[in-house]
């Protein structure tokens, strides 16, 4: 922690670039893995379901990683960490797009009547679609121009990320039939992040 603090004071730009490079590298690996598994025909008995589950899970992972930044920033005293939150959020959006695309294209071949029937039959699809729609304004305003234009409204808009997280978790819980280990783990992580996020505010109010 002390080393990180000293480095951040001397070369924050270097650290930010290093972290962003690591995020780009790490975030690209699941996509590379899917490509390799697809080329070698090792996506399992149900390749489409495998792709849907993988991209959906990684979208949730990057969503939670983006939520970690604020409490981590307070805990470490490193305000510059906020610089990587946007990148994590954009990777979440990228995987959410891949998740939706795999469902609409690979699973249903853009058969909209069939998709509508699936939404009626399986409400978790509607919940997931709602979560995705809510990510659109966040992705569109994840730039300095939007921050300057919206000012305080930008922060209010981006609190939607918590609603998205709840919907994504509900979508996951509803989707899983037997083994709920992963939804439980992600839900616990989210609950801990919420507690860490609001604890400083509660202390201040007291």
C-alpha cells in the first residue's frame, strides 16, 4: 500500500496507463478463449449456450469490478483510481453487447416473433433486456464531453449502474436452475460493495 501511494504521487500517469493496459489485456482474454474454443470445436455440447453464459458472466464481472473502484479509492486514498472505472464499465458494456448478440443472432437468428414468445415464457429474458437498455445511456455518456455537459445530472444518471447490477443478478438467479453457487457469490460481492460504498456516507451523517 505504501509503495502504491509513493508511486501514485510521483507517476500517476504511468500507473494509470499500466492499469489500463492490464485491463485491456485481461478483458480480451475471454474473447480470445471463445475464439480458440470455437475454431477447435471445443465449445461443448451446446456451443450457443456456452457463448451466452460466458459473455453474460463476464459482463457481470466487469460490472462488479467497476463498482469496486469507488470503495477502493476511499480505502487506499488514491483518487486517480477513478480513471480506470470508465474502462471497466465500457468492457462491461462490450460483453453485454456480445451477450445480447449471441442471444438474438446465434440463438434466434433475429426471429423477433420467437424472441417475443421467449420473453413471455421466460421473464428473466425481459429482466436481462431491461438491464441492457439501461446500460445504453451510461455507455453513451462515458466521456468527458458528456460529463461537462450534464454536470451534476451525470452523477445522477450513472447511479443507474446499481439498478443494472440488481437486474443483472436477478436475471442470473432466474436463469440458473440447479447450481446457484455463482449467483450467490456475485450477490454477496455486490452486497459487500454496496456496504463499502455507503459506509463512509453513513459515518459522515452520524
